[in-house]
């Protein structure tokens, strides 16, 4: 909704909420990133870490959004119900609904790769999309298990070979903005198409 369509009575309340959210975001970031550090080396390091955090956020957000769709689809497929009823008790099958919930979410749930296998088996995704989403999961795991992301890989790379980066998308450095945009466009488009298919 654009600002010129906001009813005047609600505009002030909306602006207060926007200011509050902006302040909360700054406060959250300040718990890790010290905004008033005067040492230029520390400033550079903290900015590098904020950039790491931003890249990590893009990757995790896309992977989690797609995984949530897979969970909705797989539960609906097993229970033979509409995806919109995902939070229902399971109708006449509450035990089965609980079992599916445990299988898909929480501690001990299937990992993303196994969910992809099931999604391909049920026809939600094809083999090409299965492979593309496995690549997303590979990048996601690097974001989850490495603190410093903008680093070269030295293991098994000979001196004369060009250095590779930890986070690469189609053999390109994911820290390059143009590459990140291509990455977000590809998986954002996949999410949108899956969303339409799941909730069709």
C-alpha cells in the first residue's frame, strides 16, 4: 500500500511503527557492530562483518522460504488436504498429522536434501530444479558453518591456480553485487513459481 492510499487517521500510527522498527534494527545491530569505534581497522572489520551478515541473510532467507513451501506441500500431500489447511489438526488423521509435523519440522526432522528428494518424487519439482536447490543448500551450509564468509579457499588449490572464494554461485564470487543479484533473482523466481504451484 503506497503512502497516498493510507487513511489520514492511520498514517501517524504507521509512521510511529516505522520509526520504532528502524530504532529496533539499529539497536539489534549495535549489540554486535559498534557504531562509534574510532579505530579505522576496527571500523573496516565491523563493516566487513556487517556485509557478511547481509549476504548470509539473503542466502538463509531464500533457503528457509523454499523449505517452508516444501513442508507445506509434503504435509498436504501425505494428508491429502489443501496446503492452506497446513495448521489444521489433521481432520480424521490427527496422529498422522503430528507424525508428519515431526518428520518435517523441529529436532530430528528430515534435512533439506531429503525433502527435495520427496518433493521430486511427488512431482512438485523436476530433476533440474532438484539439482538447483541442492546447490542452494550447499551454499546455505557454508553460510551456516563458517563465520568468515568472504575468504579464499586454500585447501587443494595449487599455487598457480586462481583462488576460489568460499561462497561461489556459478563459479563466481557471491560477494560481487551483480552475482548476488543473479543469485537472488534465480531463487526468488523459483520460490514464486513453487508458491503458485503449492497454493494453486
